[in-house]
C-alpha cells in the first residue's frame, strides 16, 4: 500500500513531533531568511504539521525565539573566568560578543532593555559574570548594571553593524565611500577618502572593549564595605 502524502509541508517529509525538532527547523528558516520572516504558519508548512500541533510545543513566535536564544546560549562553551574582576568582565563580554557574532539575529532580537528577565537562569551566566566582576571591583548594584549596559550597547552595535555590512556586501550592494569630498568643508574626511572602508573593516573590538571596561570601572565609585 502506497503511503499517503502529508497534508501539509513538503511531500515525503515526516511530521515533526518534538520541540527539539521544531527548534531545528525554526533555526534553519531563520538562517535562510532572517527572524523577521519567521511565522508559525511558515514553520508549520516547513515541518509538515498543522499550526495547532506546533502550539502544543510553543505558545507564540516570541516564545519560540526565546527558546532558540536559550538553546543557543546554553550550547556555548563557557570559558574559564579569571579571578581578577576586570579580566572576568572582559572574558565574559568577549564570550557574549562571540556568541552573538556566531548568530547575529540574536542581537537583533535582544536589542531592547529588559531582555535579561526573559532568559533562563542557565543562559544568564555571561550577564552574571559581568555584573559580579563589576561588584567585586567595587561597584554598587546600580553601577554594576551601568557597566553591563555600556558593554551590551557597545557589543550589540558592533555585531549588528558588521553583520549588516557583510549582508549588504554579499548582496552586491555595499555602501560606497566618497572620493570627492570637499576639503574646505570636511578636511579630515576628505583626507581619508575611500580609505575609510579598509580602516572601518579592522576588528578593533578587543581593544575597544578593554578601553570601555577600564572607563566604566574607573567611573564607578567604590561602595562601602561593612
């Protein structure tokens, strides 16, 4: 007896019934077209099951994205954190940068304050390490949050700019650099000219991170120890 075709999705693909399989399919779609175009309807078509079946495993798109984020972070190998508070902050921030660089769409999803409260505790270790390092350096809780927030904004900006630049380059539509600037109006930019592209392409995140961390920690007044 011949097998009846699946009612949804691609013919011959067995329907998915586990959350793990659904997350794999969702990540595949995100890698192909970006997280903005991911919908429950499209995921149902891709997996060969009805949307109702998917809702047995996920509540909505936001829930799906958080599951994917937590899974991604939990799969990252944790570096050994130094005992020195400053170096601990730098190490954790570097791990955060590398995790986002490996999957830049995560930086877009998390580019809003308050995301920390959405993650599983097991996925908060990078945030915890940065805040703990700031505390051990002598920061108050408020100052520790400021340290993390400064690092987070810097890191997300770096990741998103580079990811979007690479995407535009891959699509054959990178931004052009000017070689016709008027030196009387913008003398320094005119002197740099098209060299801007090569200079901007350098990876200066490690140096920039250390400079930022030093500045953030230096601004934080040590709290009183009882």
